[in-house]
C-alpha cells in the first residue's frame, strides 16, 4: 500500500511563510515517521515566493514546487497540487499555518484506520475576522449547506483525502470547482477532526469583501439553479399584481373615473422594468457560466516545476 503522504500547500505571496511552513511540517512528519512530500503551488505570486520554494526544494528533496503562469486562485492551486501528488493520501493545508500542522498526524492516523476523507472542522474561526465577514460567511454557509445537504458551516479546505477520493475529484471536469463542497459531495468514508483557526503570523489575508462576494455567488450558482426559479416567481408575483391593478383600472373605466392613477402607472413601469432587468441579469449570469465551462479552458497553466514530481506538465493534445 502506498503510505506516502502528499501535503498540498497553495501559496500566494507567502515569501515570509514558505521557509517556516516547509520546516515546521517537514519536522513534524519526520518525527512521526510518516513518509511525505510537500507540494508548494505558487499561485502567480508577485513577490519572491517561487524563489523561496526553489531554495527549500534544493535543501530537502521531499519539497517540490509547481509554478503557475499567473494567479489562478486557491481552488486551482489545490487542484494542481492534487494532480501532481504521488501519495496514497493527500492533505490540503494553508501556507500561513492558520491550520495547525500537528493535526496532519491525527488525520494520517485516521486514514491508516481506514477512513478515506478526514475533514478539518473549525472549532473556532479565529479573531482576525471582521464581524461583517463573519455574518456574511454564516449566511453563505447556510445556503450552501442546504444545497449540498452537507453541514458546511464549520467546513474548511484543511482536509485529508485518500487517493480514491483525489482521483474522483480530479475526474470532475467542472472548471469552476468548489473544492470544499465537492470533496463532501463525492462521498466516501468520512470522519472529521476539530481544530482552532490560528492567527496569521506573517502577511495578510488575500480576501477582500468584493472577492468574497464573487466567491459566494459563483459557488452558490455552481450548486444550484434556484436563482433562475426566482425569475419565474417574480413573474408570477407581477402577474398577480397586474391582475389586481387591471381589475381596478377596468372598474374605474366602467364607472367613468379612469383619468386618475398616473402615479400608479409610473410605479408599475419602474417596478416591471427593474424586475425584468434583474431577471435578465440572473439568466445572463448562468449563461456566462455555461460559456466559461464550454470554452474548456484549463483551471490553471503551469510555467515550471521543481523537485521530482509524479506528473509532468501536460503536453498539448491533438484536438480535432
Ligand atoms: N491563496 C492562493 N491563491 C490566492 C489566494 C490565496 O493560493 O489567490 C492561498 C494563500 O497563500 C494561503 C491560502 O490560500 O495559503 C489561504 O489564503 P488566506 O490566508 O489569504 O485566506 P484566509 O485564511 O484569510 O481565509
Ligand atoms: Mg489564512
């Protein structure tokens, strides 16, 4: 059985963290006598992250690196790490050590007992978060949990996946893949370990409010077409309103008091206009997602690698 543990570490502008993260995790796994490889995925950093990864790889042959041609986002970095991993199981962990690395050992032991997915579940969310973010995140996870039928409120990207689960994930051809939810969606024998989110020591969070909103909308729409049904609902509401108002207008016409009600006309016009535009927006969003998927562009582009990796960057295929 392949006992190797691949640790996938998405890294974006983490020059301050790479050496420390590499050494901390390597030391822990060495002491626990777990065979390992560390896969740093440099997600188009604008600082010296890639140079730092290369230095670590030169010092320790178990450290390997994948360099993206630009920033493709954390999800893409995770998928690249999984694709290049050679282990019988993979752990995905943040580069900033906010996910406690000691838990990797606990996860690995559970995997040895036969579990195929070990979810890292947040015990607390850390103090760094702004309250508005906290509330928004709560709303988002409520919706996503309902859509996926899995409790996502404390879910994180910190998890261990057996090779079978990794292959299942890699076979999903969806470009806009939401790792956190898809890794539950695929099933398998799952258990969880709780952890406390630590404070970030160096650097700062890569999330702005706007990027969080985009992330939420994109992930909700990839699990549900419900917003499109809202369009039908809005149409139905408008129909009911127009029936009532139509009745009133006809009555006024018959009784000869039809001249009044100009304000109503304006309000109804504006109301209808907004609902139509909103609906077009929702439909347009889904069409643009279909467009994105159908173009079939890759999730990421690899510019180079370092260290001895299982896969090499894929050669172009003949597409007819
Ligand atoms: N990250 C990435 N690409 C990005 C943004 C972030 O690979 O475009 C990595 C980042 O280096 C870190 C992890 O994803 O290892 C989590 O990012 P961050 O700490 O900014 O998020 P937070 O912990 O605040 O949710
Ligand atoms: Mg972080």
